[in-house]
C-alpha cells in the first residue's frame, strides 16, 4: 500500500540518520545513477530545507561544485521573501572542475534561482606558489574568504575517491597513493577511507574540514547506487548537524551493510 511504502521510507530515513549520528536524512525515490529526475528532486528538497532551516537574516551559504551540485542549482526555486537576501559563495578555491560544474558557477546559479546574490572566488588551480600567495593578498579574495568564514550554511556533495582524483587531474603517483591508503570517498578536496578517516587532502584556501564543525547548517547531497560506499564512508564522521539528502539507490545499498 501507499501508506506502507511511505512509512517504509520514513523508517529508512530514521535508520540512516541514527546510524550516522546526524540530524536528518531525506531519501528521494529512484536512483540518480539512471534517472535525472532524481537530481531535480534534490534541487527541490534543498530549496525546501533552506526555507526550513535558515534564520530570517542575510545568510552566507558556501557551496561546492560537481555534477550533483550543478543539477541541484538548476532545479532550485525561489525562497520565501524573508529569507531571500542570501549570499552564495564557493566554499573553497579552485579545485579543478570544468567551468559549468565549478563552485563559482553553482553559487551564481543558486543565487539567481533562489533570489539571492553571489560572490565568486577567482583562484585558479594551477599557478606558481608566488602567484598564489599574491592572489591571497588581493582584497577581493580576502573579502570572499571572510564571507566563507561567516557562513551559516554549507551545501556539498560526496564523490568516489578515485573517480574524483582522475577528474581533478591528479598524478598517477597520487592515484597509487590514494589506492594504497584505501581512499573510497572524496568531499571538499579531502579523501576518506572506509572508516571515514582522512587519508589525503588537496591543500586549498577557503573552508577546511575542521571549520565545518562550527557551521550551523550542513546539507550533504549525493545519490546513486554507485556512490553508496563513498557516502557511507564520508557520513561516518560527518558533523552531527548534517542533513543527508540521498536517493533510494544509495540508501538501499547502504542499508544492506548496516
Ligand atoms: O568537489 C565538489 C564536490 O561536491 C565534492 O564534494 C564531491 O566529491 C564531488 O563534487 C561530487 O561530484 P559529482 O556530483 O559530480 O559526483
């Protein structure tokens, strides 16, 4: 029955949230590995979650990039009038994604879809150490770093370690090192093993993993059966205030091993 199905889903959400020790888990029907409409529902749920969570003030929302985040951004909707004055910023500087899925693009899209504004962070991926250091001194960069520090909300995805390492153009040596260290998940440029322990970190400016602890609202959005292991790994040590937004594909796979 529909009622049985509904309560079954609620039960799975509670079970996952309890297991990971996080505030909330929301499971969308379907599997984003093979249905793009699931990604559209993620956008809707993120918009609703922001409406529920955000205090009525000018919030800074720090976002990551990736294909999930880009699809979420595309499908977000206008927020309530009293919580529209939000500033979207990329959470970390240049982490080598193509332009349409970069955090800069995601934050601009989210701002335009929800009625907020955005501020880009222009820090390229491959620059010399000196250029990098002088970019950091630029007032424009410093202002955005200041905003990131004040963020009330972070929205990010979770990826598979080796897939993300390859996509980010990491060297063969680094790939071997990640394999040897048992990396299975990646988020924020950090790599995690099966137990959710950090095994490698790409050094970048902006939000660091330890800064997440003091961010009041965190939305982690990732789905697809293929990502089940990665999500499981990252979520093991995710901050308690995290809301996990996922789909049945990933959830059912994770629940098999819980
Ligand atoms: O780099 C940003 C990020 O959101 C990571 O946190 C995550 O590993 C990755 O993107 C996921 O990418 P995709 O949504 O394309 O799988």
